[in-house]
């Protein structure tokens, strides 16, 4: 409970005001709304006004409408009491003075009323300052919370990031469980590990169905603090729910995309407007992140579908290469992981390997499918395809240089005799050297118009023989380790569909 602002004022200065206005030194006492003494003047110990005030408080303030109450005392004199009030907070307490018979009662009463008015004004200002300080502290805490949420949402996948957000939110809001129910049926739940919730399955069912549906239809927040005023609504939504409940919809362009629901023990503070506002801020931020991730996923699917269409167009020209790009992609990714490439490098090598042959779409069909040895001029068309691949895919902003270089230079040889630019050794981009090994393996183990497929052992022998001339020795060594660890997978990968 917040401390009475009367305790934070300097009552002595108001005693001086009373003395000057009344023209007499009056024993004074200031008490809070419960009648407990906050301050007494020096003369109170002699007169016992503090005890008298507490003893006669009920009689003294029976007439609350009067600006001051006067209680005649049997021993002589009068006890004058006047309320100290604040416009929004109401009565904070009383200022009381013991007026001797010799003093002017009316003058003393007016002096006490004026001093009480000044006390009320100063208490009002103090309350405003305290309230502002509390609000600033709340905003500071909320900003820190939102910042931590933003960090989670940047660093993790959408669902895991939201789960971490709910965990931190539950801790900061002192709630036992937080549930984000999405309109598509997905649900993310965080329950405090040390909290046992009776009939948890039933509670979750009622939250996900009854409450989420009600809030989605209402498109507005709901706070149920076990008050008399929310008892009817609570009975419609829950069979048995002792917890306080706050539900905040996630609304975007008039559509409810989800509902955040918080449960708090009845022994804790009721949910407030500030709690609702913070929940609204978190829901808004979570909605932005979820929509962003959904858009990225749609773009990724679009990119994959577009790449698939390009590869299908190439394979339609040469049925013998059907599935080649996907197999080289899978093998390049596995080989990259064996080489402990970073996540970004593995993604780059995946795209580079998948798109490495799209340039063959510009090679005449008669050359691609020719069953006999190519002439020197015909081979020139084949040697153009890596550069054609680069020219086609370099306009895709999503692809990083690693992916572009992997597709462009996969036909370069380690000894410098490859194409299209005759690069050698370390001058060949590393991802291109990895794709080259995967491409060579699949080319050997796949049928071509001019020869049948070779088996795994022969392919492995030829790759070892090409180490240091055509292929990077370090990558060949990693490929050897991959073959030893995953031979069954490699043989399954190389096996034609239907076999």
C-alpha cells in the first residue's frame, strides 16, 4: 500500500500558518484517513490532543459536509477538526487543533481550514509528482522489456522467439501462464515451472476456445479480476477459473490474427490498465514479427518454386539430367556441413548448387542430348553454361555472392585448366570447389546420352584420382569421410527413381 503523502510533507510550516492566522499557539495534530497520528506539534504531549483525536475521531467527523467540526470539551475549550482533501484521491486525513476558551474560536477554526486547504494543495502536487515518477518507472521497465523482446525476436525463429517473449513477459507481469492463440489454430504456451494449475487441459481448452473466440469477436481486450461486475461474463466463459484473466487481441487491418491471454493468481494484484497497455504493445510487436516471418517464408517458397521451374525447363531439354540439380544440392549441403561451413555458407552453397546448371537452357538441344562425342565448336556451347547461369541468377537480390560464385565457377579445375575463366587453386571460390566435387560425383553416377551410369566405388576412385588436378584435395578428403560415414545415403541418392 502506498505511503500517505501527508507523511512526506513538512507539517511544521502549516503549524506556523495556523499560529500566525489564529494569533495563538494551538496544540495541533495531523492524522491520516484511519485516524492514526502522522504529526503533532510540541504542545500536544502536554495536552494529549493526539490521543483525544483518536478517541473522539468518530464524533468529530460525523458531519463530513462541514468544512470543520467543532467538539466542545467538558474540561473547557474545543477540539476543531477539518479534513485534508485531494480532488481525485478524496480525503487523506484531518488537521485538528485544541482551541483554549480564551482564544477566538471562529478565528482559530478559519485558520485551521486554511491550513488544511494548503495541505491538500501541496499533497495534490506531491501525488502528481509521485504518480509521474511511478509512471516513468513503469515506462522504463516496459521499454527494457520491449527491448529484450525485440532482441529475442531478431535472434530466433518466429515461434521460438515468441516463446521467449512469453517467458520474459510472464516473469515481469507476475503471471502464472501466458498463452498466445493464433487464428490459424497454432498455440504458443508458457507456464511458470513452479506453478501447478489444476485441470490444466480444461483451462487451456476454455482459454483457446471460449475466451479466444469471445475476444476475437469483440475485437477488444477483456480483464476479469474476480470482481462482482465481471462475475456474469466469467460464468459464461469458464466452468471453474479461480485466476485473474487478461486477454488482448492481436488486430491487423481489422482482422484478429490471435489473442494473448494471461493468468494471474487471485492473491496477486488485479490486472490494471497499465498491464493491458503493456500487453497491447507486446501483442503489436509480436504481430509485426509473425507477419514478417510469414512474408519471408512466402518469399522463400516463391524463390524455391521459381528455381524449380527454371530447373524443370532445363531438364525438359535433357531428360538424362532429370534430378541432377537437386542431387548436387543435397550432396553439396551435406559436404558443406562435413566441412563445418557456417549456416550462411551452407545456405549459399544450397542455392548455388541448385542453380548451377540453369545456364544450359541456352545450349541447343541437339548438343545437350547428342549421343556421340562433341566437336570442338559444340563443346564451346557447353563451356558457356556456367557464365550463362551467372548472368541469369545475378539479378536475384536475395542470392549472396557465395551462391553466385558457386554456380559461376563450379567447372573451374584446381590446376587451372577448367572453364569459364581458367582459375586455379585458392583463386577458385571455396563454395565452387565444394560444388565441383558434388557435381562430379553425380555426373559419374548418372546416365548420360553418350554413356551409362557408373557405380559408387568407381565414382569414388575417379574423384580420388582427380584430387589436386581437377578437384580441391581438402574437399576430396572431406568427401572421403562423408562416404565412409554415409555410404548408404550416397548410394540411395545416386540410385535412379523407380529402382
